[in-house]
C-alpha cells in the first residue's frame, strides 16, 4: 500500500488530520514529512507503507521504506 492510499482512507469529518511520515533506511529513521495529508508532495505519496500507528484522533504515524 502506498502512503497516498492510506491517507485517502482517513475520514475527516471536522477533525484536523495530521500525519507523520518516517522513512526507514539501513541504519536510521528519517522524518520526511509532518503535517496535513493534502500538503505532502508526490515523492512522499509514492512511498510504500511498512506499518502505521494511530496516535490519536486524526493523527497517524506512518513507517515507510
């Protein structure tokens, strides 16, 4: 699943959705995006999702590779 597909499944009915996208490489984890899903760029939308964690209402932390 791609990041774009996952954020498309978020229901925004009056909440302020926020996402945090973390990219895992061989030795480290990098924060590549934090903000509203509609503000992320094309490079981030195409990343493959490894896992995600729901941190609260409308707030998801997405782990990618």
